[in-house]
C-alpha cells in the first residue's frame, strides 16, 4: 500500500505538506500542490478511508513510544508512563503504549494509521534514527530525552549532566579525592542512550574540574554484577572514598557488597545516586541523591504536547535542574 510518506519522498516534501496539499487545509504554493498531486497520481496514492474520516477531528489519543530494550529499568519507565497517562486523562485523552522495538517503521505505521493525535517518545539516543521522521511528521511530538542535535524538535528531561556534576561536587566538598561512577548496564552505553551518556559527561567534567581521580564502570542490573564491580573498584582504586550510582537496580546491592568487603557507608565510603526519591529514602542506608523527577517530566511533557495540539508555540528545550537531598550515605572523608 502506498503511504503518505511515500508520496512525500517522491515529491521531495514533508508528509505534512502532502496532507495540506491534498486536503486544502492550509495554503500551499501552486507549484508544490501540483507536484504533490502528480506524485500521488503516479504512485496510485489514495488516502485511507479512516484517515479521511478523522481528518477533520481528533482521536483524543496520544502515543507513548517506549521500546523496552535490554538494560532499561522497567519500574522507572512505568513511573513516567503513569504520569503521562494521569496527565493525559486530565485533558480527556487516552494513551496508546507502544513498547516494541520498531524504530522509524513503527512510528511511521502509527502516524499513517491516524490512530493518534500526537506522540511522546522515550529512550532517546544521541543519534536516534527516529529523528528525521519526527521532524517531518504531520502531527506534534515531544521527546523525553535530548538527542545530540535537538534542532526542530521539542525535548524535555532532567538535566542529567548537571545531576552528575552535583553528585561529584557534593563529594568534593566533603573532601573526597578518589571517586567512581557505577553506571547503567553496558548495552545502554552501546546504544548511546542520551541520558546515560550525559551522566558520564557530567561526572567526568566535574571530577576533572576538581582534580579528582575518577573512573567509570558500567554495571549489569544484578546483585552479582554489583559485587563484581565493587571488587573491581577496590582492586583498581584502593583509595576510593566516593561513589556515584546511576543504576537503580544495583544501588542497595552495591552498598551491601562494599560493606561485605569491609567498607562502612558512610564511615569509609560515601555514596550518592541519581534515582527516584522513594528508592533513596527507603533502603537500609538512606542515600544522598539527585531526584529522578519522573512525575514532573511526564506531566510537563503532556502539557507541552497539548499546547502544540492547540497551536501554541512551545520552547524546543526544557531542562529540569537537579534537586539534591542529603541523607545518611555521605560524610566528610576521614583523614588518615
């Protein structure tokens, strides 16, 4: 079946231009309109009956695109999803949750089906292959995450670089000179997932700025991996006294592993994290942390999307500043 994106590619225009040219909903130059009509005729394009029926009205459905890839922390993702669904209901919209790893083809299929009014896209990569399509879609979208080039897109997220910097600066103020980042699972870095890359950038920049000795260690999301990483850190950095954790699944197992290896938290080792407050507050040693504001990000992402649906101009970039809460897991470095 010939799709609107095929016509757009043939005519050298965006899908939204094809839609406007064929529906007459917005003014299009005569030359462009003729080129689009000729492409549609040559390709045998016929607008889908359902799409034509929906052309004059909304479906009141938003798509939440969150591929459940390897290394993703599903409970954290679900916090975002709940916030999106709850906020969407306040605007009388439902949410279609898309969890398959379908990439650009999946987005195009949803857009061409006319099932949704707009899209929210998560698990953004630095060089995300979905970006060209999102820029050309004839319906609004918001990305929860920032690709390397966010021009022409609407993006919102925690400022993960600043969050990592805040953790390192806190440790530096307490006198710690040897620090490590225990990060996301390796596959998250292989995909160049944007938030994980920015945590590494922020951690490294702050450590260098404070002239700290530092190391970065990806970690699988299992207690066994936490133990392995703890042993490796103490072997490679015997003077280690400060750790930043950006991996919710191993936060408590990592503290347990360090203590089993003879390091008291915070007496011998200070631990900070980027994670939900509920996790940081409720483990055996409450952890000093930068909050992961999933509820606020989800709510504001939907609000941005609804403004775009209403024709209101919104900022391309919304970065939420980090908010750190000091708890029992950090203390001044004990001098020998």
